[in-house]
C-alpha cells in the first residue's frame, strides 16, 4: 500500500503572520507532495512496500539516494505540520519541560541551542529535538532531508520536533533572513503535540 499525503491540520493562512499562506500552500502541495510521489515510486514493487515509514528510515540503505531523500522528505514534513498550530507558542509543560530544563538548564537555554542548530546548518536541512530511551533529550541538525532515524545520522534519538530550514520553507516571506524565520517558529510550536511525541518515544 502506498503512502498518502496527510491532511494539513489547519488552513494555509492559519499560521500568519509567522508563516505566510502562499509559502504554506506551495510547501504542502508541491514540495511535500513531490516527496510523497517519489517515495511511492521508490518502494513500488520492493520488499519495502507495506512497511511503516519509520521502519523504512531505520533500515535505510544510505546509498539509495531516491529513497533517502524522498523518504526523509515525506516523514520530516509529516512531523513538521503536526508540530505547529495556530494556537501554538509558549513553553512546554510536564515531563517534557522537566527533560528540557534538565538538559539545557532552562527553556531559554533550549531555545538558544535549538536556534543555533537551525541557524548554523549550512545550506538546506533541519534542526531537531530528539528523545532517547529513558527520556533524555538532545538537539542536533541534519543536512538535506536526512533525519535522526536514519543509520549514523545526527544524534540518533527519535525526532519529536523539527524545523525545516530549506529556503523553500521561508524565502518568499523572509528572503535571506533565516534567523527571523527561526524566531517566528517559536510562536507556532504545538507543544502539546511535541509532548505527546515525547511520551510515545521516551
């Protein structure tokens, strides 16, 4: 069975002014849909058909460029949309907040580290907050559409929050001002969803 494009959980303009409607529409209908189409083509007729996207990524042949790029692109964007909300922003609570404070000293410390991972990624890629078995969290970044589920990539934990720093994610609105886009992202983070991912994978 082929993968499907998930329903976007809000309207294209719902995250404005932080992420503009035109960028959201192009990002979702063109970029994410493109990764989906090429992922399905890459697994068609292989023993990967019918496997979960997580299983495909964890068992990835890193020399298979089509599967690596498009499997990563599909998964990463599925996580990205869910991690944002028109009612987002603020700070995490509960066990996730405790894990973040334990690792980074405070939410401000987390924000500095996460922003630096996103801003310092040369070229295209992602910044991630990951959880390891036992509940410890870690920040890292990956190039292109790689993610931390793939063998030997990044910090190796399960991604629970990702920020897309490909130019297609922000250039129409922010042009070359990636730091402004990163700052705006904190206004739309759906911490309830991130906490649910944390609980599911710690």
